[in-house]
C-alpha cells in the first residue's frame, strides 16, 4: 500500500478540543508552536507508542501532547494477543478501540502492533490443557488459531488501520529461527501463514516484519532471506521494522551499522520503518535481568546513577545521539516511511524495568513532567539546518 500523506492530514486543534476535559493542560516547558512531526513532514511520518495507562484515561494530558507532537501512533501493549484475545472465546477490545478512536479523531496514521509474537501470547494458544502445560497442540490446530486471530483483528480495524506488524521477532541475532512455541509447533510455516492470513484479510494493507538488533549482519541477512523466500512463494511483505532500541554509546549500535541495515533492507525491496526508537542511558545490567534494583547482590548505585535526574553532560550526550540518528534517517528519507519513538515521556518507558526492574532511565524526548528535553531541541533544530 502506498503511504498517502494526504489521507492523514492532521488537525491537532480539533482533537484537543474534542478529547480533553476542560482545564487539562500539558505542563510542557518548551513545546514548540508546531509539533515535531511538522519538522519531518516532507521526510517521514513521526510516531510514538501509547501506553495502556494513557488509553485507560488516567493521563489525559498525554493525549494532548501526542496529538501536538506526532502524526503516527502504535499501541504499546493494547493490541497484543494477550490483551485483545485473552482466551479462546474471549475478546477484549476496550483499549484497542480507545486507541483507534483517538487515532481517528486525531487523524493519526495508526500501526497495528502486533499480530504474531512469541511474547504476550496466552499459553492456552499453544497447549492442549490449561492445567498441564506439557502437551503442545497440533500444527493444524495452531494454524487455524493463527488465522482466526489475525483475521478477526484485521477485520475489526481495517477501515482505520492500514499498517500491521504482522510478525514480531521470529529470528535470533545469530540469524536463525527463534525457538518459540510458534516455531516448535508449526516450523517456519508460521511466518508464511501469518502474512497470508493478513493479506487475505486486507489485500491493500501495508504488512511488516518487525525485529530488534536488525543492524547485526547475520540477523539482517537471514531476515532478508526469509522475506525473499516468502516473496517467491507469492506472499508479499511490504516493510520491515527496525526497532532501534539503542544505547547512548556511539557504537551500540554505530550509525554506520544502522545505515548499512537501512540500505540493505531497502535494496531488498522493503520499505524501512524505525518502529520503537529509544536511547538507553544506563549502564548495561543484563547480568541481573529480571531482578529488582533493590535486590541486587551488589551495590546498586552504579547501575542506577540518574535517580535524581540526568546530569547536564549526559543530557547533552543524549541530544547528540538523537541528533546523529535523525540526521541518518533524514539522509535516507527516500527509504524510510516512518520513525516511531517507543513512548513519549521517560516515566512510562519500558526501559525503567528492563533488564533490571525499578531503575530510572531517561530514554525518550520528554521528561517525567512531560517537558521537552535537549534531545527534542536537537532534533527540532534540524529544521533550520535543512531550510533552503
Ligand atoms: O499492566 C500490568 C500491571 O497491572 C502489573 O501490576 C505489572 C506487574 O508486572 O505488569 C503490568 O504489565 C506490564 C506491561 O508491560 C505494562 O506495563 C507487563 O508486566 C510487562 O511485561 C509489559 O512489558 C511490555 C513488553 O513489551 C512485554 O514484552 C512493555 O510495556 C512494552 O513496551 C514492550 O514492548 C516491546 C514491543 O512490543 C516489541 N519489541 C520490544 C518492546 C520492548 O520490550
């Protein structure tokens, strides 16, 4: 599906009036008169993820901020299998409907995230018995369940959502199929079945494969290989999502590695989407994955150094990292359809709880008070650099 900008003309003022209770204000200190998405309006769509907290209505100011700054939205959790289809006969559309309502009223480009993933999928999808999770169901039954899920979700939203993350994270960094219940039961066929089901449900949809660490060469090659194989079998994948959960360090990953990934995927005939951008400013703590910061067997302070705010020096580094990333995205605007942040303000980022729970990260463009950060300014100012 071509991404037709005219279909998504924004009307932020109307949205703010329609959605927000009287008196709700954004406490942003330095939000510019026209939002960040305006800066990139001739380059790519600019998006963010909406949390369940926001969709549940407990943070109305967040809707206003998102409508002001972005023109694209992804549901951070609300459209995943576990949320939307918690049991075989049970569908829970409440938060997903709220997402679509907001997107429709704000004239946002909406991304359906995500149809098939090994995470956030109820175990009952894969096992014969609810109690005994040892016997997996048959390939035929799982194929039926996959088709029913994919087609029911797309059918419900296809008038509003035209872009779907159909399959998420099916490949390891070493360039092999990821071991998952999907793969254990159906083998590689699950990828093809997911894209076939999605294509049947909406022939004109823009269908994507989404994964992290896509700059790693083995992973990149394997993803291109499996998507090419699908194409030869008559199943078209339109786009590829580079999640881009990056770190502050300039080599994690390097701009060069990301650039090569963008170029290689584009050469393979795929539209590139930057789907979940954020910049981790904390020290690597994967060794303690899943533990709470208060329960570490070591002094936790060095692993959680910015509890009381980001020092000016790190704030500046964060701005420079974001600037370098956006300069790269602009350079390849002919290949990139969209850049989405994975959240709007630091307090709601998944990075506060991963890999270690309860740390204070600062990975996004707005701080915990919804004030724009230096990183925001650095990106916004690219507008001046690009003026004729
Ligand atoms: O809502 C419950 C809350 O009621 C409960 O008290 C709390 C206790 O653990 O959990 C809350 O749910 C958490 C949910 O986020 C909402 O905050 C889940 O435990 C937690 O697992 C879930 O994490 C999400 C993660 O996907 C799951 O793998 C993150 O929010 C979400 O940002 C993250 O997003 C993924 C993308 O979909 C795919 N790419 C990677 C990306 C980051 O992991």
